[in-house]
């Protein structure tokens, strides 16, 4: 049985800000499970017995070699992906980069990374959950600590 397809998957992601106030973005690669070629605020699947906060820290370390600190909860949402016939419950956070130079450690799943000014992001270029998070963050204008 496959997460998100045979049953609702649980994922977590984060808007990760650096000391310059830029947010980290990753472009989904050809082996991503959905929304290939779209940009996202990265994350991953929650494993049994693992908290969402620990999941996002682990995933960012494994996929990009970075250490992050979770600053705040942002939101959750049901992400229906009709094209891929998937359903995910996504838990999203605001985080701060605290160490490690970002690098692509899973090139099949991620084709490009960058730090971007939040205001310059085109929400239409984002995945479904990241687009939702973009609008929520813009609405609350959370100060990064």
C-alpha cells in the first residue's frame, strides 16, 4: 500500500528563512511522487512514531544537508492532487536555517534549489501545499526570530 494513494498520507514542510530573510525553495525532480517540476517549501512524509517537527528537521538534513530550528506552526491542509490521484494531509511550519550549506542530496527528487525573496515568488510556480502556505504566510506576515 502506498501513502497518499491507497490511504491518506501525512506530510510536513516548512518555510525556511535564512539570516538575510530569504526563504529556501526546492524544485521537484523527475522521481518526486507528485507535482514534478514545481517549486516547493520542502518537507517529507511523517513516519510512524515520529513527530511532525522531528520529521521536518530529519527530512531537511537528509535531503539538503541543513540544520533548521522550527520557529512556529503555520497551518495544516488537505491537499487533493487529482492529476496524481493522491490525498495528503500536510502540516506546515515556519523555520530558521541554523547550519549547513544547502546542497541537493537526492538529485532524482530535487532538480534545483535556491534562496529567494518571499515577495518575488510566483505562487503559480509552487506545489499545491506550498501555494497554500505562501498565501497563509503572506496573510499573517510572521516575523522570523
